[in-house]
């Protein structure tokens, strides 16, 4: 759904129906920092942080970012440091506390399970994000967008507050090079704490080969799989045949990209199906195929509790009613190199004119690629950053074509757009699954709906 769309309100609403509500763990450091600067409407973040084990740490972050009544509308958000392989104290604390607060609020007031979704492609924050979520009692960790084979072992160690490390994918390395990010919980939270619950780990996979590899070679126990098809929203795994495109310029997926569910079932681990499975008849089909159930995103993304602004949700729901909401699988928009599904929204970065109006800047850096410099140290580059800067860092000109700053756009989607000195306000780029028009089946001319309505429709067809 994008950063902050499946936030604590949506995850809590879904969990309270008895299903698994999942918060997005992407960019929660920036999301918390910016919401504090907007005045922390309702006081929810400050209430959550009052439950954090280290009140000195929580106090530092509140003092640094909270603005009573909110910042002036024309003022930019405070610029926070970009995360590196050796992040500073503020970055570590923001990441840890942002994930703690989001999970705490999602679990507040009920006893049902809550999960968190992280991306392997965004490696650098993940150790701190996982620990923060675990301190809040997260029940499931769900990860994809790469091969997260080290994460199960990380969860094992973090549950005992033990030091952890994560091998970082680095470009331009030589044979034998290895770079790791390290985190010792006791260095940031020295007080003695009881062992944490080790959350169940579900790997998001799009092939039998990847599922087998995760089961056999992961650093710890894999508790199940989410089998994601290429019609799911957000990032998609690239097709096996990367050269084939349809008439609209979208990557073509074929028979080789279809997952053999009989082989998945034979592995003996529970699995869920994702990507246009969020419908009553598809849930029944999934159960007959041996799945535990389904993962749904698109219908929930435009519910009352999602993080999208109410104005944006109303515009998109109107498009659904009119049958005009369309999704384009953009092969080049994402700096990750993965195909990325873009919903056509008038005036947003889905339109070429709006894309051309934006001057390239990379000041959030979640999708930067670490690379090895000639002197052996690490640098960071992003295909969506200014062209000259990227090329100077050794990037290829061919990588720049069509790249969009997802980091700034996804925060703009949830009302946290940065305002530039020249008056430019960061624009939207909305993602959605291919089945967006099908959610009109349960809207029945309504202009708004709740997450519980989606659950009732999927579970009972009503």
C-alpha cells in the first residue's frame, strides 16, 4: 500500500475483527518525526512513547521533534539524517521508537495479533525497526522485496536482546568483500529487560525456488509464506523474461511466473495467497488449494482507517464508481529496479507533466544503493537523485530513465509532503493492485467505508 497507508489505525481495525492487521514498517522514523512536528493530533504518539522502556530516549525524541499546535503550514519539516551502515544515535532512536509506537498503537485495547511488514530492499533500518516492533509485542514479521534469509535468526537473537548483524548488499564490490550493519540492543537500551516474544516469520515469495531456499537456508525458522502474484500492488517481483512488454509498456508475466501451489503445499508450511485474492470467491478458492487464507491490500487501502488523506480516498472511490481508476505496472519508476504499480491520479506523478515539474532530490534515502568507493569505503547513490550526482558516483546513465522519488511521494500520499524552499510541495504517487475496480462490488454507491466492511465482504460476501 505504501509507507503509512497501513498504519496503526488500519491494522488495529483489522485485528479487532479477528483477522491479522499488519502495519507497514517503511519510513516509520520519518513518519513519527513529521507527525510530531504537526502537533501529534490526539496525542497518540506521545501516549505510546510513554510506555517505552527507556523514558530518557523517548523524551529526547519528543523534545527534538514535537511542536505544540504544529509547525506553520509554510514551514518545511526538519531534515533528519539519512541512514547509513553506521547510523547516528538520532537515526537509530527514531527508527526504533517509530516502530515501537506504531505497533503499540495497533495492539492497544485488544488481545488479537498484529504484524509488521518490512522490505528486504530497505535493509539499513531493519535491525532497529524489528527491535522496536518486538519491544511493542509484534506477533508476526512479514518480509519480501528480496531474499530475507538472515531475518529469522535476527528475530531469534533480538528476542534475547542479543547483538545482531545483517549483511548488506553493496554494488561494485570485489570478490571476498562483505559489509555488515551491526546492532547491540544493550548499547541503546542498557537496562535489563525480560526476554521478548519471538514473532512468527512469514516470507513473501513469488516462486517455488525462493520458498525452498528460504525453508532450507534461512538462518532460523520460517513459519510460513505469503505467495504473491504480479498483480499485487506496490513492488512486484520482475518476470522471468525481462525483455517482453505489452502494448502499454508493462512487463509481461507468463507461465514461468506462475507459482506451483502443489509444490508449495508439499513443503508442509502454512501459506497465504496475495495479489487479487481479496474477494469472497477467491478466499474460498485459496482454501481449497490448501492455503491458510489470503492477504488483501487494495480494498483496505481506501478504507476510512487507511493513511491516505480523506480527500485522496474520496477522489479514488469516485474513480472506482466511474470505472476510470486504472493501474500501470511501471517497469522503471522505482529506484529498486523492481516493477512498481502506479494508480493513475490526475495531477500526481503518474502524469508525465507532473513528473517533469519536479526537480530531482534525494533527501530521505531509503532506496539508495550502497556501493564500494575506490578507496574501499561505502558511498550511497539513488537513480532518482540529481543526474550529475548519480553519474559522479559511478552510476549508469541508463539507470536514470523514468526513475521517481518514491520516498518523498509516498510520504506525500499520507499528508506528510515536504515543502521546498522554492515553494514546491512534494507530489503524490499512489500504488494499487490491479483489482482496484473490483472493490466497487461492495461499495454500493457509498463514498466511504470501514475496514470492517471489507472483512465482512471477504469473509461472508456481504
